[in-house]
C-alpha cells in the first residue's frame, strides 16, 4: 500500500471514529439520570476512542510529512 493510499484510508477511519465518538457522547448526554455504571462504561469507551483518535491523527501527520518530503 502506498503512503498516499494509507493516508486516505487513515483519514476515512478517522472520520468514522470521530462520528462514532460524537454519537456515543450524544447518547450519554441524552440518557439523563440512568445507571451510573453503564454511564461510566460509556464514558470510558468514549475516552478510549478519543485516545485512539489522537494516535491516528499523529500517524496522519507523520504520513503527510513523509509525502511532503517526497
């Protein structure tokens, strides 16, 4: 897979993950008063997704830099 193909795939993955995380956080805020354990688990999942997004954004920046040097 070329660097450009990898970058395109990574950007698609990032867009999907960001949308999924936003949807999850929206669901959490719409839940209102509910089971604290479930809410906590959903918040943890959203936080983990935010961490993954940060890693993918870092990888994206690395790929962009590599393409600029070519």
